[in-house]
C-alpha cells in the first residue's frame, strides 16, 4: 500500500474523556446532572450535538443546540488534556515512519480543535496531511475529503488504506475507492450493525494493520 489515512476521534486518539468533560461542564452551566463517560463513549465520534442528545434525549432542539455551543466553548479549553493515542497506535506509526509510508488524517472534526490536539500529542510534524471538517464543504461519508487527502499524500486512492470506527468512515473509503479498515477498538456501539458496513479489513488492534501494508 502506498499510504494510510486515519479518522481521528475513536481511531487514532481516544478523545472521549475530554469531550465528555466538556459535555459535563456545559450540562452544569444549564443545571443538568452529569453524564457518565462509559455510556457516552460510543457516541464520542458522532459530534457534539449527538453527545448532548445522548446525555439528555428529552431536550428541546433549541436547548440542545445551546448546550452544544457551551460544550464546544469548554472543549476548546480542555482539548488534549486527557486525550491519548489508543494502545498500539504508536507501534503502527513507528512502522509507517520506518518504511517511509506517508500517513495523514481525514476527520469531520473542525481544524480549530484537530490541529491543537495533534500539537499536544506530538503528531503534527509526523502527519503528512490533515483534512478537517471545515477544509471541504462536504464531510464524510462524501468522498471529497478523502480525495483531497489522497492528493496531499500524492497517492492514487486505490493504493490507500483508510482506518475509521464509524459507518460513515467505511462509506467514505468505499466512495473514494480506498481500502476500508474498521478500527474495532474505537467508539463502536452494541447497536452498530457493522456487518452491513462496506468493510474490507476488520482490525482488532492497530498494529495488526502492519500485515496488510
């Protein structure tokens, strides 16, 4: 394979602790009780509004949006505080570096959160490209961000692997003509019907990808 592209939240980095911390600060602002990290983890890669609605499903839409905005404000302050690479990611990245295989990130996360997070994790200089949610007008599962990532790596899409933990990741990879790789260590829910997703490779651990390079 000529290169690897990663989803960020729930694939490369465990960002759930920071996201849920920001959620709880926002809920407190509005007088609501805290949400539990473990119960929120499966929702962590689906966006801030999804987190709010999962924590408080009976909220009116306008209140949910107000809490979402508070969550984002708090997240800008706690982003990267507790976030860590998933176990095995370092081994995979070290292998890619040793083989001079370029890698990058395609995420729906906004650049104002994604870039500082990479800086705090020490990944900014290793990552060949970062395509964030506001880099293009249409995010995943659309192929547009994937194609831009491939262009930045200087690789044809059929020579790229894309790792993600959500249905939209697998669909985006398929739509772009990339090899879709499911990161089963990510934020998968027991309700996810992954057997129906367009998955080419199913990984239990990040380092297992090495056998497919």
